[in-house]
C-alpha cells in the first residue's frame, strides 16, 4: 500500500466519521425538539404523579408516599402489585423525635 492510498483512506474515514456525527447530532436535536414542544404536555401539572418517599421493608416489599392531584397516598408495593393503604392528611407533618419515642 502506498502513501497516497493510505492518506486517501484516512480522509475517507474522517469524512465518514464527520457525517455520522452530523446525523447523530441532528437526531438528538429532533428528539429534544419533540420533547420540548410536544402539544398538551405541561411541565408543572398539579395532577402529575410523584413519589415523595419510598421505604423498603424487605427485599420484595416497600411502602411509598405518592402525591397525585394535590392528594397524598400511602401505598404498599409488593410483587403482587401496588395496594392503597390510606389517604394522608394534606397537613401531614413528620413527628418530632420525642413524639416517636413516647
């Protein structure tokens, strides 16, 4: 292989890599634009489902506090599926240490 064909091969590889990078950048831009300007999507929706806290009980079971539509729920999580345990008071606060001990 002579030097001229080696440099030609290098230029071909560089052009191919640049084209691939341009296509990937364009793809990332399109995905970002779709997510950014999706019709009907609200960023801070009061009905958005949000997990506030999750506590693992063992390897398979956990409990979680979920907020949805301005309401808070205590949910049990197990391999059988989620189970609603109770609706929490909106004014719920964490107990003080001395309240927990007594």
